[in-house]
């Protein structure tokens, strides 16, 4: 049976991202080969996630804690990808999402270095996050990590590791419209507000150096991070990965799954309402010019989701020092070429936050 259009779209757009962020290549090939209809995507990936979850639970039961954490972290990534764009069946999507949350929670204390689940007050609710300190560090600098439209904190470990290895603590948070917050808090364009709440929360801690706070964002989070850096001056340096300049400018060219995920996570009833909401996610009207901290921007020239020119425009308008990396053969976020920018961006952030070269 031929695969339906949504399956073809999902496979062609997301394969490099899934593999580079923790999905085993053979699992990707086998699961996608077994699914012809998009409506079967979530259940198929949840079944494969359960294989890794069982391995993790068995290892923990035998007191192999590191092995258990590794299996469970992978299971969390699989459950995340089961739900990440599956917004047409919210009950099934949320069930997979809660499995991702539960698997990662089991893994956190056994990771090396371990991670702590945290809750950050925001608009009368709590934003869930993971705080992770590099091994042996005393009051290290810290970097806030912002997911995108369809990512969540459970997916970010592969992005996170190079920063931890260089001595930077990480705080990964599900903001409005993301991860655990997506059910109660809609997407908001003025993401500087939740970032301010994250920074406020950090200021009360004694185990990190709050005079050295970095900010990182991926995809739509690349917009969120650069937008926040324009207003939140406690941020010392910012990395933006393939963020849109104005999310509505390319609305009609976006994949159907992306537009529908935005509509649901923006809590909009119709496509027209979602399009209007998308226009509130913008660097126009002088916002980009207000970015004064050092900025590292990455985009792929073959990006079919966010045009590389959007990233170039932010680079041209920012008022502070900018390092722009355009990966000529890179797709969205250049996840098909992660070796071209992941370590490089971590080296750059470590230097901006005052750490020695390693």
C-alpha cells in the first residue's frame, strides 16, 4: 500500500532530526516501513518506545542505573516523536506524551551527570523543566534551552550534551505551547515574558553563576530565544537555530502538519485564527535591532520549513556582535549535518560565558 501524503511529509521532513536526536536508524527504518497511514504513526512509535522502556525498567530493577537511564531516555525520545505532530487525536497524543514524561523522569537521577526536575512559576501556573549541572563544577555558568513548536524538553538531550561537556549547566524548560505546558498555556509571541520568569527563578539559586546566563533555542524556539534576547538583558549570549523572522510570512508554504500543530498549540479554533496568531510571532518593528548581546545563528540553505533568509535577516538587523553560519547543504536546523555546528556552537557559548577552551 502506498503511504499517504502526511506520512510522506513526515518521513521526508523529520528523518534527519529524529536520527540525530536519539532514534536508532534501524528503528526509524523499520517503524516507518510498517506505517502507511499517518493515523497509525503514534501507536507504531509508542510500541517501539515500549521496547526501550522495558529494557530500561529491567536494567533499573537489576540496579544497572546508568544503563537504565540510557534506555529510558531513548524511550522518552521515541514517545515524544510518537506525539510531536499528532494533534488530530489529542487523547492518543497526550497518552504518548505522558509516557515520554514518565520515562524521562525515571532516568533523571541516574544520568551522568544527574538531572533535577524543576517547576518555574509563570502566570499562576508552573513550567516544567530539567536542571543539569556539569560534573565537578562549582557555580558554573548556565544556559536556558528553549524547545520549538513540536519539540519538548525530553527531546533536547542530544543538543544539550556538548554544552555540559564544556562546563555549562543547562536548564531545559517547556514554555507556553510546548511540552507539558501546551495543554494549559497557548503559544505566545512575546516569549521574553516566560524567559524572564526562567531567569528570575535562576536568580534565586546558589549553585549556578547567574552573572553568566546563556540562551539557546531551536526552530520556532530559535525565534523565541532571539526575541527574548532583545528584551531580557540579563542574557549574556544567545544561540538561535533556524528561527523564523515572522512566522506568518511563510504560512502557506509550511507543511500541513506544522500548521495544524501550531493551530492546536496556539489554542486557535480555525486556520484563519491561527494565521493571525502566527503574525504575533515576529521580529519586525525594530525588535531584532534591540538584540545587543553576542548572537550565534545557524540555518540550512536547503531548509523547507523556515527560509534561510529569515536567519540572515536577524543577523543583519541585530545591533550586537553576530556569528552567522549558513550550512549550504543543511536542511531545517541542519540536522542532516549536525557535525557542522553542534560542537562549534557549544565552543562559542563556552567562550562567551567565560570558560577556557578545551
